[in-house]
């Protein structure tokens, strides 16, 4: 894997009954998997269940207009 800690990534991985995605900042890259910090917390994704992944751009800036 050529990802680096601190990059924003999305990782698709197998779960019982289908797939799930982890979108966020990459905390760890190891031969046996990765750890991604998502909005809901840290997600450890073992390499054995990873389907695909890629770098993604930063999230859009917050809209400064009042609601």
C-alpha cells in the first residue's frame, strides 16, 4: 500500500451481509490492515476483508451562510 498516515481515504470492506465503507483520515498503515479515523470513531480494517480503497479530497468547507 502506498498510502501515508494523515491522508484522507475511503476503504470498502466486507462485513456480514455485504459491504461497508470507512471514510476519513488514515491513522495507521500496516501489512495486516489499516486504521481510519471516521466521524464516528476509529475503524480498524483488516487487509483480509478490504475490497478496495482510494485517496479522496478534503471534505467541502462549511457553508458560512446562516441557516
